[in-house]
C-alpha cells in the first residue's frame, strides 16, 4: 500500500491517490467524512475552520461502495480557494494584480526561508508555504480513514487523544478506567480539547484563551493507541523493516511534530531494567502475552501483541500575531515575520492526524504481510496467523 497527496493550501483542491487497498472493502464518502469532521473539530482553531467544511469525493477505485483493487482517488475541495482564485490560478501568468499577497518576510519555525532557498523561490515565499501548510494533512486523514476501515475488518482499532497542551496535562492514570478504545473514544471526543475529563478540558480552554489574548501560540503532546494488532508485524532483520521506526517516521512527518516516544518513552531512561522490561506470561486461551506494556507494544522492531502506545510532541504554531524578528528576503533588512491566518493551537487536531498516520503505517504493515488483492483472502490469512500465534 502506498499513497500520494497533492494540492496547495489555497489551491482549488486537495487530492490523494491510494494504491494497494484490497478489492471488496466497503468504503463510502460518509466513512471518510466522519474523520474529516474530527480533524476540523478542536478548541483553538482559527477562522479558516468557519470557511471550510471538508467533504470528500471518491473519484476512482470504488464502485457500488466496494473497492475494486485499483488505485483509489480522493478529492477535497478547498472552499477558501474562492478568496484566492486569481492569486492561486495555475493557468494565469503572474501580474501585479494577482501578486498582492507575496510573502517576503519568512516566519521563524516555518518552512518559508529554507524552502525558498532550496527551490529558488526568492520572488515569493508563498510558493513554499502553500504546500508546507498543514492543510495538506486533510488528505492524510482521508487516507487514514480508508486505512482504519481496512484495519477494522481484522479487529484492529486506533485512537488518538491529547496528553497535554502547554503545562496543562491530562491525568493519564484515567486510562485504566476504559475497557477498550470504544469507551476511550466516546470520552475524549466529547471534549474539543480531546482530553479525558471536564476539569482538564476547562483548564486547557482557559490556557488557550489566554494564549490567544497574548497573541501567542502553544504546543503539546498527543497519544495514539492501537489495539488488536497481532504479534510479529515488522522485523528485526534490517533497519528499514523495524515497524516502530516506520511509525516514528510517520509521526515526525506531520507538520510541527518534533519528538516521538513509545510506551514509557523517555521516562524509561531514568528507570532500571527491572522496572521497564515487560515480563512474559502464557495462558491457554490467549497464548503468550506481556504482563505490562512499558515498551509500548514493540520489541526488536516488531509488535508484541500488546497495544501499541505512541506519543508525539507538537511544537507551537510558527505564525504569531505578535510576529518575531525576521529578515526581508528582497531587501535583507531586519523586519517582523509575515502573518498568515492561523490557529492558537492545533494539538487537538494533531491527535487525529497522528491517529491517521499510525493507521496508515499499520495498514501498510498488514498488507505487506498478508494477501493484498482481495479482502476475503486478507481476512482469512489474518485469522489463520492469529491461530498460529495462539498455538505457538
């Protein structure tokens, strides 16, 4: 399974093509739209969310709500393009009239300057920020929705929520209160901050409101849990076959993500081996299992059969309404960075995007290991493999 996205932040469309999804999977636009709506929900989002109401059009690879095994083409229209039509029109040459929103003052922390240097966009850094914008993640969430639909067919569930926004932290000991991800999802999705309780939600909202009044931005941490993943996905035989490394790359590939940890993560560095290693048990009705999950569901780059637990660190958004010092690329004079319409925080939305990327990577790993041509054989092979693991 592989995919590609295309489109600019204020261009007419966002697009994705997915290759390698088995034939026979039930897939509808509504399934994908549910995930796109989750991406748009989140306290601290900016004015653009009042314009965009993202819905997908399935343009290929599906017939009568069933995947065909051929490439799936997805499209999401950018409603905000109506306000940028002349400036972003690919078919009209540049004129003074359609160049009124040039970006010449790069924002610290954004791709503006380095992207301009790399691709030679010395005349207008908008050529960089239009693609480097987090708007691209709308298609990752759409692709992730397809991946989650496939994983659900074999009992794998994936969900993301918020660990902290700035100094306000979700009490993670509450996780033991939830029997499964369905219960966890029902709890976290009722809060726009995607935390786990009303008190923390209120504290996060107050922090975001104060940050907005200060014309600043704030980051945080998100956590993604995947359950029902069989042992043995990934491999220890080569660096690029280790599944935890592939998930780490997928997380860091998301805009603004600057760190990844599995299970206890960095806290394990301050503990002793007896406190970190997950002891092994066996029961006739379940086979081998771990009595704890400090390593986040991975050993040797392979899944252990325990829930995958991965956290991602999200830096504050680079666009500040109290702009930082920069340099004008045309005059080389010190100036203040450009201001693009932005959010105060995107951490609640980042949880949905990270969830999508974990789902995509797990779907790829499953399709690498099992039949990828048709859903019936895929499911049969997964069932047989689970039986083999239980009998080992």
